[in-house]
């Protein structure tokens, strides 16, 4: 029986990091669209700590300007072992925004999201809603883990 637990622990250690791609619409004082790439690490069965960097464009007084951000967030999964078709998570963290023509700013981020089941190609799609630097709605695509979300 110890062999089964050791094999499960080894599998989880191999799946510790998970890549991510995302697209976000951010509406606040201005409206921005960002594409981002990142990774997260499994801290425990339910907790993920991640970082993303993204960029795109924001609209200011009818003019399009370059826009970017760096996020560090933690997510707590309510269904970490994929017992249900959809898994809900909640979390928070911070974002550093760097926009053309605006001073850099740091904002707290509070988020919630839903992930689906892995595709046959090994990816999990999801949607996320967040507050921080405006209202953020995003679509996520994360690399699936073999032993849970």
C-alpha cells in the first residue's frame, strides 16, 4: 500500500506546474483587452499559486494605446480531484498595470472562476471573473493535470 501512495506522490510532483494562456477584457476608467501567458504551481491539493504576464491595447478617449500587466494570484479549488464536470475556484492576489501614457499602478485582485473537464488534447478551458483595476472577464486555457485540476 505504501507503494501506491509513493506512486501517487511522484505523479503529483511531476504535475506540480501547469501552463496557462488567457484572454481578458478589463473595464474600468478605460477598457483594455489583454492576452497573457503564465504558469501556476500546486501548493496543496486545493491551492495553486500562479503568475501571468500579458499585454494588449486599451482605449483612452477614442485612441488605442499599448497596455500590459503582471499578475500574481492564488486560487483555492473547491473540486481539486475532478469529481464533477465543472470545478469552481476562488482566489486573490495582485496586479501591476503598466500602460502607455499612465503611471504604473498596483491593484488588489479578487477572483472566481469555473473550469471544465480536460479535452482529449490535454487542456482545460474555463471562464474567470475578477475585480482589480476594473472589472475583468477572462477565458482561460490551462494544461490539464493527470491527477486533478
